[in-house]
C-alpha cells in the first residue's frame, strides 16, 4: 500500500494531504499515481495509473507494495508510524536494482525502525537487515509478540535449569520459543550483530511491556526451544530509544 508520493515539484505528499485530479509520481518506480483518499470503507492510498509502456515496472512495484500491505493496514502498525513526522515515514531506499521502503528512518541516528505486527519470513527479515546495513544504517525491529501467543513462554527464575543458569545475567529475563516459530521469523539470527537490534512488545492486563533481546541460545541441529535472554525496558526509555522524544512526538 502506497501512502506517500511525489508531486511534480518533488515534494513528498502524504495520502491524506493529496488532492483529486493532481498528478503524483511513485517514489519507487517513477510512474504516475492517483490519490484514493475518499470514503471510509478502505484505508486511503495511492494507486498506479495504468501505463502500458511501463506495465512491467508497475507490476513489480505493485508486488512490493502488496507485500507490505497486510502489516501496514493494522491499527497497531499505523499507530506507531504516526508518532513520527511525515518526512521520516515510508522512506524509500534504492541500491542498484534493489528497492526497500523503511517504516521509519531517523537520519540523525542513521537508524531504520521497522514495526512488525504480521508474520514476516526469515528471508525478508535477513534481506532488509543486509540491505540497510550495506547502506551504513542500523536496524531496530519492534515485533508485536501478542501475535505469537502460545508460541513462546516466560520462564520463571524458579524454573531455570542448569543450561539457562549458565547464560542468564543480572537484570535479564528469559523466554522460550519453539524452534519452528523462531526460525520461520528470524532464521539463524542470534543477536550477535551490533547493527541489528530486535525488541518485542507484549500486553498483559492492558499493560505494555517492552523487551530488548540481548542473547539467543539454542542449537538448530536439535528440536529444542530457543531461549531469548532479554532486558525489559520502561516504556519511556524504550520510546526514547526509537527516537520518540519524551515519550511523544
């Protein structure tokens, strides 16, 4: 789903500020867009104006857009993005023939923020990390773990076995996640890169809890749960970490 486009002067225009009948250009493929921001049944968005000469380019661009749509359409995802200025949202990056659109880009920090509510493949997770890292940017992910209910569990300190006790550090909490769920999302990532940071949010009795994954243990050779060693962050500290100053924008 395309939420930003360029006017003929090169200004980025958010879909809610677009005007019917005005010419807009796609940031990714450069072809014409039309604004669809009337009515209330569907989320407002831009759509490509059919162009037979550039049909292949538009098809590829629509395919990339469709991949993002399920995540974008969630209220959870929109509520996070809308905390940032429009010029930091849905920022397009190109390198060679590769094109990615970051949920949020913080240029002063050289950081990309990705909000993930729907499921993501490990291939997409690694592709985005590799792409942004190759441009010199770090990536901070926030996953909605409420969507993974039943696929991970908190381990109380009273239940630590010898293996967990070897790795846990003061101030850390430990979660276990079944290996299929872990690998389908994160692949072989194990929190070793200093340029890829994964956080997750979970809700309990209407309270939000934010956790930063410090260490991941477990062997992919055996059908055993993966253990996530995390630091829980206060909401204000977490919001500051992802560039939302004083908890608000």
